[in-house]
């Protein structure tokens, strides 16, 4: 854990603020003290993103139809976990990154790094696709933390979001995300519909 005077590059509690049903504004770790159901808006300030839009703030709202993936719920759960860890590890402060876990061996908070995410992703891929850790190591190398960002592009594209929407939602500065579109059945169906519509058009000579 870094002391408060050392600048943290990762997302921290001080980068979060919410508005509640009762019109209250709450900032930082104190958000963990309120119920998720009372949150109407969440603002996240991105400290040091890959696209260099440092300090950019984005608004998120709760997903009323599903809690399977709700950014507001995910952030709230992270804050609640950090608050519990704070009671056990005095080094935790408002500038501690959100992505930490309590090491059972030492009882201290540790950072969740890209290596931990990578191991977790490859474990999931191994189970989901029946890949052997040794024999299929080349295939497993394709799975990393960046796979989440790639999958997000694919899912939004399949759901019909425009390229402009995808670029804004996933905070891309360039058009590099276009390379992540996959040759899947939905693209073939879109092609067939376009051909059918063209065939149904009147021929004008």
C-alpha cells in the first residue's frame, strides 16, 4: 500500500462520487455505508487510463433490469470489500486502489495485478474450453485481462451498437477496436438480410 502523499495511478475511493434517491452527494469510501438500492448516479474519475484521458469523469446509472452486470453494483461491492479490509489492515487509506484482496496468510491487503487477472482468465478458459494447461499453452496465451475489453467490443457489436457508440462506451481514442470484430454467425445473418433487401428492390432501367 502506498502512503497518501504518493500519487496512486489506479482507481481509488477518492475518484468516486454518487447521488442518492434523497438527493445526497457522497464521495469516496463513505459510499460503502449506504445501500446500493439508494444510489441513482455514480461518477467515476479515471486516473491514468490507457487512452491518456487522465482525469476524465464518466456517469453510470444502476441497471434496473439485471444485476448480472451492473457497473454501479460492481463498484459498490468493491467499496464494501475495501471497507472491510480497512478494518483489518491499517495501511489501507482513501488513496488505496479499489482492486485489492486480503491475503489470508499475512492478513494484509495486496494489490490485484494483471498477473492475477491473467491467471484467473486462463483458468476460466481452461475449464470452459477443455484446454490443457501444458498441451494447450499456446491457446491459453491468447487469454488475458485485455480479453475482457475485446469481448466487450464483440458483444456490443452483436447487440447492434454503432461503432460510434462502442468507441464512446469503451473509451477508445482511435479506431483500433474495429479489429476486434469477429467473423461470427450474426455477421453472416446481417449480410443475408442486406442481400435479401437488395433483391427485393424494384429494378429500374
